């Protein structure tokens, strides 16, 4: 029987957006014994451009994931580098729950001494500062660099390759040469289309966070591991009706 992973994109997905989001896990990457189900979260589109938007995404991801175990999923993978809802879902669920920042940042630490986060615009900096501090990785972060381009939640990087890829490459080179980074982490799962280009043209490992998180899900399922319930204790009483459905 296939293992089922619920992949939660932190905003609603349209018919146009879904193929672009799902393409971060090409068919050859997903094993035959794994089924990945992508779901959008919430009811409104957010850009995570503020603490207000961050709170909306947190609630949306929790709501999308809290019934995963009852739905028969074997693991949950949050598909945003904000790691929205990660701690709450680990508390609510007994199945493994992983997310891109916690997995990609720690993978970067295994591959080098210092890593830089390469992102679209500075409005996302608070997301990284929050997770870096929470995971105790301040000493391993070389820099956060932005190309100051407003993200497109519908087309992602589609149609912008010539401009965006060149800007990301230049920012990546500066992170390596000026900031001392020896690993680069993409700052959003929506940037996955740039990964192959940057990995080919930069002299250090470039990590695609959505793929890293998915593969960590596979590893935990293969090893029969999950998050510690001492670290993430279950609630005394389930209050799912506090969320809208």
C-alpha cells in the first residue's frame, strides 16, 4: 500500500497555479510507493509580506493539516519556507510533520559552514529571522539576500526567467564572495523553477527547500520516525471547531 503525504501550499491554488506548484516534485522524484497530494490552504491569497499575512498563513496551514491523520495520510509536509503551522501541527498530529526551512537550513549546515538565503524581496526577511532564531542557527547564517522583485503567486517565476534568474545568480555570487556563504538556500518553494539554473552556475550547493522537505518526509516514513511528543505534546482537548471550515 502506498504511503500518502499531504503537501500543504500556504495559499489557495487555482487551476493555473496547481501545475506550477506541483512541478517542484517531478514524476521521477516521487517514488512509486508514495502518493503526494497537494492542497491549497485558506480562503484568501497572501504574499506573506507582513506579520499580519504571516498570521493568516499560520491559521490556514493549521486548518488544512489538522485533519490529515483522520483522512488517512501518513505524513504532512508544509510547503512554505515560513514553516507556517509546523509546531501546532506537530502538537495536533501523531504522524510526521516537516517543513522546508527546518529541513533545508539543517541540511545546509551538514553541507557547509555557513549558508545564505536567496529570496525575492525584503518583505520576506521576517520569516527567515523568525525561523533562524527559533532553530538556533544564527551563527550558521552568512546572509539573507534579496533581488527586490515582487513575487507572483499565480505565475511564480514563469515568463520571468531571463530577468529573475540573472538577478538571483548575481545575488548568489555576492553571497558567496562577499558574505562567506558556502551553501545557498532558496528562500521560497515558489522559486523552485530557478533551482536547476542556479545549481549549474554557482560553485556551491543550492538547496531547493520544497524538495528537501519532501525527501525528509520519505526518510522519516522509511525509518518509522516522527517528531517527539515530549517536545510537541498533544493538547489535552481537541478544539478543531475553533477553526472555520
